[in-house]
């Protein structure tokens, strides 16, 4: 296996999360109420766990951006 010459440029890979959308506090509160209603009507509903996954992804993107 060969090696790079000493004068080869350094390769830098940078990944970036897409910009996060901001939501008004009233919208977040409304969505929370809707999710609570959904869970009380159907404790096995899939949407709440999908939204929790999305929240985790948003938290990770925020942390990565710092």
C-alpha cells in the first residue's frame, strides 16, 4: 500500500446539519397539546415517538453546531 507524498494537501471533511426551523412558542404549545390528546386516545400511536426522534436529531444538530 502506498503513501501520500509529503507535500500532498491535507484533506478536510466537514459535515453540516441543515438549518433548523424555528417555531413560535404558541405553536410548540399547541403541538404538545395535540400530541397529548393523540396519546390519550391511542397510547400506541406512532407519531409521538417519531417526533421524539426528530427532537433528538435537532438537539444533536444544535450540539454539533457549537
